[in-house]
């Protein structure tokens, strides 16, 4: 009886799974076109899964080992079950191999069940709570059904009753793990996730690469949507990526806005896009809601607006404006989903089409258009901070080894101290450098994060045209946001440069013995990693090397390096200013105070402003350039003896 039932159950489930896969694929294809390597991506998928994805999963040792056992055991067991029980190849060696695979899967499923007995708050519950039972049922049913094949038990052991029980177990297991993989359910991530890795929107991320620059809009194409208004405005492989979400909530646990009680949860945002593509509402979402926004009140469809002004769309506008674009969610995601891309795409529609950037957003964008800086300051004052420094100008020199990109910190009195400190370092190292002076404009970072792609591209093209007039080897800047935009986002518009953050350049100067440095004499120091330097560009070591060179042993925060907590200053968040239960910089200051450090070293003007905005008492905040400038041992200026005329000497005699 069992030999008859098993092939029927297996092939019925496989047939339904194939139908579900086709249905899902055509659903994704409702999105906008996107070029992918169809065959090449599929061929690269196993390596991306086993190497690139595993590097991320490996950060959680428990789940890494659990996943290897459960997923590896399931893949082997499923393939062998189809061969042995589907096609009836009852071979003892195959039987023992299938037994081993089911045992491996069973052990992994036990650890999944253990985690689910007392799950962390970030994990989705609901259907996910039945997944360990389904995994166990699949592995146990096929283990028992395979014992006769391996010759351990005789054929027909247990009679029709055992066969019926096993058939029920197999039906349960294969319906969840085969049928549910494509029609919906906890295992959907396995099918969608594999294809997501094959046809990922940012294939450059694999093989140890890094890809963090936003994709440019084609503003010259009248048919191209300006951002994303409805789910089908996303590219089809973005929609595929949303379906790959495993609802582990690691993005949620790392999101500074969620922790601050602002109405954003990256995991729910991705699930809302899945709901929107299929049509429905969020009443059955089994995870944490957006803080302050109850479940069941929002919904939509594939061709309906995601944000409905004054209504209940899929997502409220404040959810999108709460994001600091820190990429903590992207860095943690074990499925390598691009949350920030999706958020900025939706912001672009709100800004460019609806003109609905909140709070001071519209004012800042107007300032950028009128004065080339977000503060609306007179552009003629861009070099006032350096009136006494006699800075060399590119317009006068024509070429230099280093072009020092000053950034809009030139208009901020606090950041001017950092700029002056870095100029002091450049001069001490006798670097051949120059600045653009009044020719420099805002890099466009803020405009782009706020969704104003048109203003960004206008500023970027102007800067690219200016830079094209001069010759230089590299650009160096104290601002990670300008650093990132110039390095990673101007290239798509024709501006390709060698760009360094000032901490990296200072580390280079130190390694070449071009700076005579003393030792830091202050108290203990911790270092805050800027998001746009660390997570966006992978620079964690240079700032620490500089601090070590001046005698500072960094007291690391619990959340440092790639898990550093955002200061709250990125993505235009201080401009849109969405309220929460607490401020993100206050949360970061708690992290800082836990180290007992008396001073915080930073490498970003936004971080400086946000952390210094925390109410005292708190540690002092200093940029790395200021700390290095403080210990510079400058060569003594030779004292010139006064020249005394001979006549005067004669008069004295």
C-alpha cells in the first residue's frame, strides 16, 4: 500500500509545486524589466548560497549549524526520496543514504524546535511555529518508510495501519516543504531565496564584492516612473527579493528607527511589499508591527498606491521617512535583501511626483537648488572658515596630488574645527593639495536620500564638469557621505575618481612616516563607526590604526564595526524628523557611556553634530583629524635676528 501511495503523494506535491512556481514567477514578472544573467545566474547560485550567503548566516553559530543540518538534510532527503520512493529504485545503498539524510534533517529540526520553544521577539510566529513540526514529520515519515528499502525491516512491516499513518505523515511533510515552497508558507523563502541569489539586483555583492551606491533614475525617459508608486513599479527581481524574506527579524533587531520607537520595521516593510504584490492586508502578519501602528488597518494591491495620502495604503509615509539609510538591515539580512533601495525608490515617488517631503525637507531641497547647500547659506561664504589659512585653489594651480573636498561642513562652525585640523595635517606632511573653493557645490547626498534624484543629478553633473577641468590623483574628504557619493554614485553619471576618507589618508601618511606625532595624553577613548564609512564602504581599520598610532587604545562598544549603531544623522533623518519614543543619538550615547570612555573619536560631521546634540553630562566628541592635529610635533619656526643698520650701531657706540 505504502509503495503505491508514496509515489502518488510525491509527484502530486511536485506537480502542484511546479504550478505554484510558475504562478509565483509570473507574479514577480509584473514588475519593471531588469537585465539579469538567466543561465549564468543559475549556475552561480550554488556558490552564492554555500559561500556568500553562508558568510552572513555564520555570524549566528547556532543557526548556521542548524541551517546546514536542516537544509542540507532536506535537500538530500528530498532528492533521494523522489529517486527511491517516487521512481521505485529500491537499492540498499540508496536506502541507507536516504536514512542518513533524514537523520541529519531530524537533528537539525530538533534545534529549530528548541529555538522556537522560546523564540526571540524578532522572529515571526504564526505559521512559522508549525515549521519544526513539519520538518520533523517529513524526516521521521521518510525514515520509517525507508527502513525496508535498506533491509533493516521486512517489506510490509506494520501492515496497512502503519502505512496509513506514514502516508498522513508524508502528506503533511511534503505539502509544507514542497507545495508550500511555491504557494506560500514558511518554506517559500527557500524557493524564492535560491532564485533571488541567482538573479540578484546587485550581483556585484557576491564573490567578496561590495555594492552600496543607489541606482540612478533615467530622467530622460518619459515612460520611466519617477520612483515607485505601486508594487509593480519595482523591478521584477526586487519583487523576487522581497519574497525571499525568511522573517528572522535580524533587520528589525538592528534597525535604529525601530529601536527608537519610530514607525519603521524593516521586516514588516518587506512583508508589506509581498502582501501588496499578491493583494490583501496585514492583519495576518505574524511579527512585530510598526511601533504605534496597529495591524489590520493597511492593505493594497499590485496596481494600487503603496502610500495613500490621508488614507490607509500598504505603508504610511512616516514609515519611509523614518529610515536613516544606515544599511544595518541590509548588512544583517541572511537573504541579502536590499531594504534601503526599496525605501529610497518609494521616497523618490513621494518627493518627485507628490512633492510631499515632510518637515524641513522641502526647504532643504529648495536651498540646494537656490544656493548649492542645504542650509541656504550664501555660497560666497564657503571659504570663510579658512580666511587665514591661505589655501591653494585648484583654479590657480590647475593640478595637485590631492583635491581636498571640503563639503558643506564649511558652513558649520563646529565642523570648521575638523577642517582646519585636517589642513594642519596636510601642511605638516607637505602634501601637494588644493581645494575647489567657491567652485565646489554640495555633493548631492542629502537630495538623493530624500528622493530628489533630479536635484542630485543636477548637482552631480555640475561637480563632475568642474572636476573635469583639473588634474589630481585623488580626492580626500572628511565627510563619509560625500566620500560615498563621489566614490560610488558619481561613476554612473560619468565621474570616476579615486576617493579616500580622511582617516584612510591620515593612516597612509603615518605609515609613510610623513607626520611627526606625539602621544595622546587624555583619558580613555571609544570610537564610533560612521555608517557611510563602515557599512557602506567597509572601512573599519584605518580610523583605529590612526588612533593606535597616537597612543589610543580604543575601548570598543558592544555595537561596533559592521554592527555599529547609527547616530541618527543619515538619510535626511534630522530633516524629516519623524518622532519616536526616544532619540537615536541618545541611544548611541548609552552605548558610549557603557564603555566608561571620557572621549568619543568620530570621523563624520553628521555623527559629530548628532552626538554633541545629546544633553550633558556626556563624553567629549572629537574628530580623528582633531586628535591627530592635537599631537602633531611641528618643526620650530626659525627665529630671524633683527637686522641692525651700521649707522645705528655706530650711534650706539
